C-alpha cells in the first residue's frame, strides 16, 4: 500500500498537513509493509527538506500512490481518477459550493474518505482540528478585547512560532474583572478552556455565575442542557435533545444578562433552538459585548455572527439595534470574532496533533482488515456511487437540494 501526502492547493493557502516528518517516520516504523511519499509543496509548514531528511521521497508526481492524504478540498482538476482520497470535503451537510466536487469524485471513480466522518461505533469523531480552533479562537477573543478597550496588544497567532509562544504572550496581559461564558463540552470548548485556565481565570458553577458578582475574572462552562430547556417545563434530557430538539427552547438569556464575553465552542445541530436571536440582543438586559464565535454558524444560533471573518481581518462589530455590521470598536457594538479556519493560524501544532490521531485511528485500519469499521464509516463514495451511509446525499448530487 502506497500513501501520498499531497500538496494543499486550495486558496487561501493552508499550511497544515496530516503528517509531520517525525510522525510520518513513526508511521513507517509501525507499518514497514507500507510506503509513504510526499508531494512537493512550497507552502507546507514543514519544508520538503525536512521530509527528505526523515528519509522520504519528495516528488512532483505522486500519481502512482494508492491513497492520497490531504487536509482541505482538492480542486477538481487536480483529482486523480481511481484513487482513494482523504480530506475534509465539506459535502456531508450538502454544502452547495462543493456539489460539483462530489459529482467529479463520482465521475472519476474515486473512493472518498472524509476526515469529518472518521468516527467510532458510537458516532464520536476520532480526528480533527477542534482543539486548535478552540485555542486560537479564545486567544483571538482576548486579542479583540485588548485592541478594542486599549488594554493590551496581543500579536496575531499566525506571527507566532507555536502554542508555547501563544501562551507566553498571554502571560504578559492582565484582564479586567469580567465574566466569561464558554459553551460546549467537546474538543473545541476544551481547547478554549485550555487558554482560560492558562490565564488562571477562576472557573465557577453556573449557579454561582448567575447569582454573584466577583472581584476577579471568572468563567462558566455550559452544555446544551444549561442553555436549553424543555417547552413543557419538565427536566430535559441531553440524549433526547440530540435525537429531537423540537421540544426545547433557548435558556440562554439568564446567562446573557450576566456575561461580558461569550466564547461559542458548542456544536449546533439542525433544528435546535438558537442560543440568542436578534431580538434577544436588543434587550436592555443583554450584557454581552464580545463574542468569540469559534463554531461560526452564519445566520444561525448566535445572532451577532453575520458572516465569517478572516485571519487577515478577524474582527467586526454588530449593532444590535440596527442588526447591521459596524466597526469592531464602535460604541455600543458587540465585537465579533468569527474566523472559520482558526487552526490555520497554528499550523505546526495543529498538524502534529492531527497526525497523532490519524496514525492511531486510521492507518492501522488498512492493515487489520478495518476491524473497527473506521474506513467503512468514513467512506462516502465507492465504484462511482454514494455508499449506503451517505445515500442521503443523492438529491444533493442530483441538484434537487
């Protein structure tokens, strides 16, 4: 089995890679029957020379490999027919902008394995960049606060070498006595929590958060059952909510009244109630003045997220009364950070962490008969057709949805 680490071709350029040279060398040692080659790249965070030094062939032509491993979508004209591909395809939620990509994959008889669909038997994701999105998103939230309020000037993450340098910069700042709400309990939220804990911000219970004033910065971490409640007033059930959230409404406003900075690290499921709406944000009781929306569901559960922002221009303002975008530091505006490709700012650490997970969970499946069903669950296309698990995409493929 021959694996190729392919060049990232999507714009804007993404410097991440699935395997660092060191992790690829580890994969080679674990699976000596395999062969790994690297497609030459001038943008990858690890230079070609680092892979060559680790003993790998770096070449412009990887068309003789069986499995192509990348991060972002591969442009249609770069797809090689009859191969296996791993990348984030951004198609499994019927994203209209990638319909033609999925159609081309079928036409070229490619077996597509989506990183997002690499899950265990219970549906839990096994790999991803969530932790790094949380780390960078939380940092960017504090960077916005410092710039807006003239408190401190944190450099952009993309100008720093790695996570250690990010944390060193945070050691230089002092925060005012603010209350921070962090939503979610997954990898994204825990990445953000890592930043809050590094800053020695005190974590408090939701009961204390909702009823007390503090003389130091504090944060509260809430899950879906805290910021949602059943319409009939009965006790909610998390698993019931995940199956069918239609019986629930938002319970976010009690938190919004007490919060200065909101870090959105939750996963938002279809048909779930919005956390806060445009009307909620108009309320005189709505106290949030800064939103670091790591989840970044545009036009969704966080009303102030009008659009995704960029690494180059990460902040904008939301005027709750007009529901319009304004300058991020405009008076009375809610400052919004809604970058949708946050891990790109920390490519070295993100790549190393991703490689750990990919080597542990995916590569072994090629040599153990896929005994845990990892490849089977992640495979979207086969023999020019959608696999059974992803047959729901057929109307999307046909242009009907």
